C-alpha cells in the first residue's frame, strides 16, 4: 500500500508499543521503524512460540495490513481474534475480509465492532444499513475505466491533467533511496504528454520539484501559475526524534511553487504545516480561493480528515476548517479533489464501500451525504487519488486492484435526470405513492419506484437514449409518457405524469382502453398490452358485477381463414391474462373477428399505421 505515505505518515497499527518481551524486541523494533516487510519475517519466526496470547498474530496482521497484503492480513487477524482484542482490530479485520470479497464474514466482524463501539459513526452507519453491498453493486456506473500506458512495475498514482500534460507520482526512480516501509524507491513527481490518440509519451522526472525524500500528489491552479504538492517535512529539516527507537519521524507538508521562465521555482512551505502532524494531498478550487487538503491536525474527527483553507487575494492563508461529519469519520479520509462546480471527490476507508478504500463524492453546495461511486471506479481493493479534467472530460483514479498501485483513465458516462411528478388530471392534485416505472426503447422495464408524498420520482438515465415513463395508481387510469432523448450531461428533464380518474374511461357500452396492439402475425401479450389490460383488471376488481366481452381484430394481411384463427388466439391470450390476474372466468369472454370489422377500411392500400389501428382489441360491457 504505497499510497500510505501520501495518506499521511501515521502509525496505522497496534504499533508504537513496547516490546512484549526480549524475544519480540527485534521484530517490534522493525515494526516501530515502519519496516513492515522485515518485521513480518521476524514475527513469523516467533509464531509457534507465541500463539497463545495473540500478540504476534496481531502484529503480523498489522504488518500485512500496512503493506496491503489483504489475504495475509485477514489470515493473521482471524487467528488474533481467538483471544480478546480491542474494537479497532475487529473493524480492521472486517475491512480486510471485505477487500478479499468475503462480505458475509466481514459483516459478522462489523457487527462485533458495532456492539463494542455503538456510538462510533462507522458502527451507526453499519447498523442503519448492514446490507448495503448489493445496492452498491447495482448502482449505475458514472465512469468507464480504461488502462493507461503510464504505469511501471512500481507504485504509480495521483494523476493530474493540466492542458496536455499529466503530472503523477511514482516510485519508479531506480536512482532514489529505498523506502524501508515498501522496499521501493522514494516517491517522485513525474510529468508526461497526453497525446490526442490517448497514448502517453515523454515521461520525465520533474527535477526542479523533487527532493531526496518523498514527493507527490500535485494540484495546479487554473491559470497554470501555481503548483501545490506534498513533500516530506525533512525537506526543510523538520522532524521529531524518537530517542528510544533512534528514529526521526517526518511529516507530510504542503508546498507551493511558481511557474517562472518555463519551469517550477520559488518553492515555499505553507504556513499551516507542522512537525507535530501531517498535511498533504492538496486540491485547489477553480477560483484559486480555497485549498482542500488532508491532515491529522488537532480537531480531526478521525485519523486523517479532509480540511479546507481560504486563500486571500494577497496570497495569505486563513485558518484551516474541518469539512465535518458529512465527509469525515473516525477512520481516514484523504485525496480530496474539488471540481469546478464544488463537487468534492475523496477517498475513505471507513464509509460504507466495496473494499478498504473507496472513492466518494459530495456536493458541497448542499447539505447532503457523501455518495459511493460504485463500480467500476471502486473495487474490493484500494481506490484513491481521483481527479478529473472537466475541460477535456477525462479523469483518473489509482487502484491496487491488479496487485500494485496503478493509474487508470476514467471516461465519464453521459447521463441526465428524469424527474416525474404524478398528478390528478382533473384537479391537478398531487398523487402520492403511485408506482412509476421507466422503460427503455424496447419497452423493457428498467426500474420501478414508488413516488414520494409529493408525487415525485427521479431516475438517472443514459444520454442520447429514449425512454418511457409509466405511472400506475389505484383509482386512476394508468398512463405512459415519452422521454425525449437528451445529450446534455447532468441535465434534467421534467415529466408531468398526469393520470385520469379511472371512472373517466368507463362508458355505458365499453371500457375505453388504449389499443391493445399486437405484433404482426403474433398473439403474445406485449408489455404495452399488459400495461393497458391492468387497467381493465383494476376496473373489474372495483366493479364486481361488471361482465366484459372482448372483440379481437386483425389487419387485412393474410387469408380470411388465417386472420380469424389469429384473432381468436389473440382474444384467448387477452382473456387468459385478465383471468391470471384474479378475475373470475365467468366474467369475461370474447371472440375473434379477423379482418371482418376494420377500424380503417383501407382495403389493399393500407399504410403501416392503418394496419396497426386495425390490429386491435375492444372491451364491451355486457352487464
């Protein structure tokens, strides 16, 4: 989990505790120095001797947790919980189980965590919605995810597109020192050209920015004049000393740089940095007046929170503000990215997601909850460092879903909203709790939602596709409403779903339904036909003495004998549909009339529309 550095240097484990005894001293010392791979090797040698108290098992789980070996982490956590552990271990175990796709067992461990920490927001959220996974898996995708030829065999993440240049973070520099946590080189900032055909070329180390320590996570102002980036506090000789471990503890800091004479220069540490806590992952707003970042500074709700700070016209910085509980949790939230219209994307390892770290979004102009982006942006693994260039309509996300931190390209899926309001055609009054369905261009029902108390229903649909809204409510004639295709991403189409009281379609002689059309040379009930026949079923249920005679007709194509047989099949199919919905067979009968009673007497020169009108059913009231 190479991104852990940029997430912020934190001790993310049972960690900085004293060694249990002299036998674990070597492994504990390696653990405290963040040398988790070496520490795991050392703890493994002690497994047989220390299986009884669970300490070594937990330390092994934490080692693998911190290098994101989810399978091994889950294995050792499972052994550790055989002995009583604190609540956070059960939470961490649940996360690792989720990351390997074992959602059922993950829920069991979350339940234990929730019982131990009922007031924790993570526990409350789980208790409110423990079966959230199927909903996330069924969620409409907002982006297509594509591979990109920018990745190496080392950690690559944090892509940021400015004009035709991609800035990104990578551990590919073989000339850099090796970072003991990951056994990979220290992170550096790179840049590359994004070509018109989508290929990447001219990958270069950004020498004027990089130090001999970790550098990464870039954001650039809209005018291209200022870069904000994360770097080690060692860069300015700022750190804490752990004398007992003979260890220097650095922090993440945010620095700015100016683009002068064709290169980045005038590197400055921002005034709210500190050696006591970490500050990183900057994202500058479109107007350049607000900088978003992640930090574990005092006032954080959890381990790492997302904050913002105002920037004045003179360039001075205000007091950082925490974004609050709609964004932050008792876990870790990081990698903020702010769009032109103040939608914040960020990653969290504590909100309800598919894996350890997922990408979420929240509209900061509204008092709303953060929403998980679902698949394919998110996976069972870590997904983070989301950015999008709204001018070019291209985004990026990092993920270790293939075993290593890699950058993926995001292509936004064009969609828009269809908002329907169901009302009474006579009075204009709101009709609450109507069943409203949306159908595709082949009349397949995509989804059905019950309207709220204001008669409202909302759907998100794909651009450039036509849809139909159908509304059904007892006491009213069901109706359909065409949704004209839109190519405006993020647009809204409003539908006035007006329903006529059902009494309006009953006359002395017949029930006036819209034509029950059949496909040519076919007697099967179509979805449209079923929608109309449901009105008849409702009327007959509400009027128990009503007896109906069905007349079925064909167009004039085909022989007289064939058409009589076809219309008879159609009337039988119609009657069977009504009976199958609970109507007494003695209350409905019918006969096929073939082409003998055309509605439009067009003989041999009928248009397709006239043929369709003749291919119909009628519903006469016998009693």
